[in-house]
C-alpha cells in the first residue's frame, strides 16, 4: 500500500507499528509505538493523508486513535480507516449463535498483541466509527467496503426485507421514545442495514479534516 500511494500520488511515506518485522517495503523506516499507551510519533498537522489499516480492532481505545489521526492531519487532509465489517450477515449470524462477531472470538490475555485475528480485541461497527470520527471533528465521513461475500448473498435475499422492516420499527421507537435518533446521526444509523454493510467483508471509512 505504501508503494502504491507513493507512486500514484508522489507522497513521502511514513510508517509506524508496534513491531518492525511486518514491513515488506525495503528501506522503509518504521516508527515503533504502542498505540494503547502512546500517541502517534508525529507533529500536529503533518500529513495530507493518514491511513489506519486493520488496526483499530487491535486497540483498547480506538477513539483515542481517531483523535490522533485528526491531530496529525493537515487541514483538508484525508483519513482512511479499515476494520473487519462486523455488520455483514455472516458476522451477525455468528453473533446470534455464539455471542462473537466474525473474526472476533475467545481470547487469552496474552493474545491481545497478536497481529492476526487472534489479536482482535475491539469490534467496531460503522456507526460507532462514524460517531468517533465526527466527534473528533472530521467531516465528509463516508463508508465503503472492499468486496461482497458471495456466501452471504442467499441470506441477503431471504432476510433483507425482514431486517429492514424490523429496522424501521426500532428506529421509530428510538426517535419517539428514547429520542436517540436525530438529524445529526440519522444517515449513519440508516446505513447500518445498507446492502454494502450487510454483504461487505471489510469496512473502509474515509473522512476529511476541515480546512
């Protein structure tokens, strides 16, 4: 990804991780940082683009990470965050049957630092990531996905209409009784059961820092 960004946009790449053994780009420096305890090792307003790829699910406090991304971006800068989409139908059915989302499961305490799914400690769905980005000051928060899960297509055909009917009933109650649905969050809530999020494998969210 660093090579593609550098070639396409003529940007100087920076990288940070909690270890340097995962870097495959020759000569690329990796700043070592424990994002559960430390801030990003960069000054305020330093980057035009900041990417956080498959990381927030490994962190104890993903909202602190979102605030750090906002801090290091220049005004008008773009933030890109990806994480497993726990709202897809396969993940929802797994949660219904086991209490665990897809790619999230039982952990031993020492597994929290593993780089793969064994280290997934914080499932973050679209709404709460969007809320964190907006709360940090970001604008133009947009979700997308990498690809559809083909094995979810039959379930989508069967359950899309019932899901949307129940969704309407819940949102009507939230708006009238609990008053948790308003003009500020209505779009993010409505997208929770969008086709992309019901079928998508990976959630990718982009947002811009105001000029």
